[in-house]
C-alpha cells in the first residue's frame, strides 16, 4: 500500500507537471484548489503579476457561519460559491481551473460546481 507521504509527493509531481501548461493572466486568472484533511482552500491567482486576486476557505468567517451540519462536499461547494462571488466583485469572469494535482472528483469537483454556480466561466 502506498503511504500518505508518497501519495502527497505523487500529487505534487502531478501538480508541477500540469503547472507547466496552466498559468493565469490578469484577464483569465488561475483558480487554484488546495485540499487538506479537514479544510479546503481556493485562490484566484494572476501568475503574471504574482498576485492573489481573491480567496476563500472553510476557515473564513463568512463561510464558517454556513457550515453548521454540512458535509465536506457541501462545504467545498459553498467555498467555491464564495470564491466565485469574490472574483466577480473584482471583475473576473473567466478563470483557468487548476485542480492542484488532485483528481477531479469529490470536493475538488464541488468547488468547481460552486464557482460555476456563482457565475465564473471555465
């Protein structure tokens, strides 16, 4: 069985491999997802300038208030919606989705669905 350390190093290698092709610009920034055991973090990043335009996580007060009794997948959907709303407030309409080396399923897919529901296009 593959250990957790090996799983994470394989994920990081996958992430670096895809980052060669995925980058965000001012017009179309990168929506990056990081998934920890208990929380999920989303950043909308302009790689050219090196700035984070908007971010959201399950640790934000706005999100935490909505999480009572929710599953991790439902929490990921809410985080995606909040990140999408914050990006739209900053004038971002289109993003490039960077799943961070994770498979597009479960919480990562729910973040994408929440961001799409908020109005982001990717």
